C-alpha cells in the first residue's frame, strides 16, 4: 500500500485487499466467546453465550477506543473473520453490551444465532483487538478507531459475514 500519482494531478492511496489472516495478524487475541453449559446441552432460540478474557493482564477496563474482531477457528485450524467492530469506550464494556444483546431481539440476537451453531460444531470464536494510535488533526490528537474500522471493512476480502453492508451504501471497490 502506498501513494500513487494520479493523472490530472494529485495522489491517491492505493489499497490492496487483505485476507482474514492479514487482518488478525494486526491485532492481539484477547478473549473468546463460549457457550454456557446449559446452552451447550439443549437446542434453543436463546443461546447462552459468554465472553471470556484470555489474560488477566490484558488492560480492557481503560483501553479506550479500539477496533475488534470476532474470528472463527474451525477444528481444522482455519480462521475466518466473522465481524469487525469499533469501541468508543472500553472493549470490556462493549463486550458486556454484546452479551446483553445476545439474549435480546434485534442485531445482538442475530449475532448470537449466527455464532451458536459454530460453537456447537466445535469451532472456537476468538476476540481480537487493535488500539490504533491517535492521529493529528488541525492541531489536536484525535482517535483513529472509526477510520481504521472503515478501512478494514473496505479492504478485507471477503467482507465478514456478520458485517452487513449499510443500507443505501454501495460496497467500496478497490
């Protein structure tokens, strides 16, 4: 990736497609989504999904804005990014919100219904995180997590299954 001169003057950022492994290599694995014991024993519409943290020393309470991903590791070891999101507060708080959403209706419930069969079939769903540094803007340092999330969703190929294309927006081509 780099800058390229565009005919008519100016430069454009060249973007190459990234594989799911490329995206995960930029991040740190920080946790895992698992089934509760009760949910793993029965087939129901309200799966008990919990987010578990890998290391007690992972600073999630005060980490601030970041980008995160859920990735399925199939029993054969292949990795697939299922979802890319951003956090404006802390990753731990955002994951608690996801846990609450897993049992509700709407998008959180849809996420749970997509994750549950993967976990039941023996796949593992890992949580990865990346804290991009702030960038200078008009004399101020501002968070860059929203831009990094947008960029990742533009360049990752294929687009994660649980990241739906926003209504009224065409998929970016690169």
